[in-house]
């Protein structure tokens, strides 16, 4: 496995929802184990959870952000204008 993915942020105290980066570790039946946020947390999710695989540009990086394949708030969280 080891596929990078985006998980929905389900923090009920958050005013906005920013996807969390994770890596699929394994699958057992109808459950998927993911390592969240640089492997600090493990979660077991149902296979029908809204997991979105990361585009390779989000994993490998790009010189110019216009070339990102995934465009969501997760990539822009550390950018200040």
C-alpha cells in the first residue's frame, strides 16, 4: 500500500475544513488503516469513507504552484501574501 491520500478534517470545533494528508498503510476487509499527519496518528476508516488519493504533484512537489494537480486549501495553509 503506502499511497498518499487526503482525508476530510472532521474537527467539529473548526470553522473551516482543511483536508489532512495521510498514507494508506493496509486494508483488512472493509476497513483501511491510514497514518495521518506525518505518521503521528493511526486511524481505521471504512472503505466507503471519503478518501481522495493525492495527485503525484502534491507528493513530489512542483516549482510553480500553478502546476499542482490537487488544488485545495491543504496546499496553501503555510502561504502568506
